[in-house]
């Protein structure tokens, strides 16, 4: 049976075009600054974000940790959202790698309460450690895929910059945000100081993330990447995939969003509770049907569909390039069968 895997957009495989590009990539030793294909991708990344420079790293997690390491000193405080990847899903790297203290604020839809944000910017006094970085995430978060608009980003940046503090954007899915807003990425990120992007999600690259920002920050990030063992030699093989991914990202991501809308509507028609779908992520609530998430996912798996359990009664489905529009019928049929069996059983 061919499984339809909707657990994440990270399950996407490199296309034939991407594999050809990887096979044919001109390479050199990137640690020595000799890989021309890496240079092309990093230039593309800098232009995409409208920043001075850009660095290819191994993963979104590595970009996040390198960004914090490059923008802070040990013992500093940084402001993060309570549901952010950088705070929850990176093995306490903030504490272990950068040695910073996170000040955790509530995030509704990835937005800070601006008054609360201001109150939590701490200045350096005899008893206090200064706030030296504010982190954001867009789309927010990996189980919701909500878009944080430019207005809110700009307000956060304005507050941060008035205190001389930079803003880092975990933009693992920033292309989804830009696509949903129908906005260019550089415009969306205009006031953000440093921003990252995952190549290995919707774009279908096997590995890689881009980290963009001012020249001197990226230069420091390059050294920090080296320290963490992320200096790589003939990385042009990886960069070649990134170049192909970025060439037609708008079409690919827009198609993913369309599929998510179709799937979400179909699931809602089956009586399932669906979150507000703004990008490619669907969050299904099963509490009303009294089906546990693990039961739902296990039964769905037997029918050839993979979904991700994200809470006792919540399941995530993510649309991506390796799921075709016509595959969604099979997903919906499987959900329908599952719900019917469940309802019969309960009577
Ligand atoms: C996926 C993701 C990351 C981490 O990326 P990896 O490449 O898996 O390390 C970081 N932040 C967010 C918001 C993500 O969705």
C-alpha cells in the first residue's frame, strides 16, 4: 500500500529535477570558501530576504541556535513565545549552547501583547541581566501554521529597536506566511534583523536552512556554525537542491495552501472540528467525537494515511508537494470510514 503521509511537510522527497541538480553540482570546499554552488544559494537567500548576507546551515534548529549564539552573550535574557520551537523543541539549547535565560511570554497566534513585551524588556542594573534579543516565529506554530502579519512584526521591531535590541525571526515556514499574505519575503522581513528559513520542509530539499542578516552577524554565525560542527565541505550538493527549491517556491507553496483548504473543508463536512487554516497546516479536534488522537491515527494508518498525534484529542495534517490534490479524496474517504465505524460502535 502506498501511504499518504500528512504528518509533516518534512517528509517531502527531492524531485527528479532536484536530484539532477545535486548530481551535476559544481562543488568546492565550503569551509575554505570555495564552493560556488553554496555561494549562489547564499546570494539567492540574501536577495530573497533583502539582507546583506546569508548562511546555509544544516537545519532550522541549527539556524535558531546559531542566531541566538551570534546575537547574545552568556547570561543575557531573551524574550520568546511560550509555544515557540526555539524554546520547546530544541533540547534547552538556549541554556546549553548560548547560556541565555529565556523570558517566556504568552503568544496568541504568534503575537506578543505589546504592553507586556515592553514591560519585559529588562535593562542592565546591579541585580538584573539585560534583554538582548526578541524572538518571533512565522508561521506560528508548527501545529497551527498561523500567519503573523507585517503590522505586528513592525510594531515588535519598533519597540525592540528603540531599546537597541535586535529581532530574530524563526522563519522555518516564512514562505508560507509570505504566500498567504501575498507579499514578497523581503517586504515582510523588512525590519527583522536576522531571519531563517527551512529548505527541508515545503520546498522538498533533503536538508538545509538559510540564515540571513547583516554582514557582521552572518560572519559571526559562520564561525558559530563551525564551532557546532556544521562547517561542511562539498556542500554544493546540498545547495543545488536549495537553488531548485527556491526557483519555484511561490507555485509550490500556493498549491500546498490550496490543498489544505480543500482538505479542511472536506474534514469539516465530515463533522470534524478544524482550526482556522491559513497555510498548509490543519489541526483536527476530536474531543466532540470522543475519539482519542492515538486511536484516530492508528485507524487511519490501517487505511493507508499517516497523520500526527499532537495532543490527547488533537491530530495534525500538513499538506505538501508529495500529496496531490486528487490524493485528498482518499484521505477524506478514510476519515469518513473511520468516523462511521466509530459511530456504529458507540451506539
Ligand atoms: C521545523 C521547525 C524548526 C526546526 O527545523 P529543523 O530543520 O527540523 O531543525 C524550527 N522552527 C520551526 C517553527 C519549525 O517549524
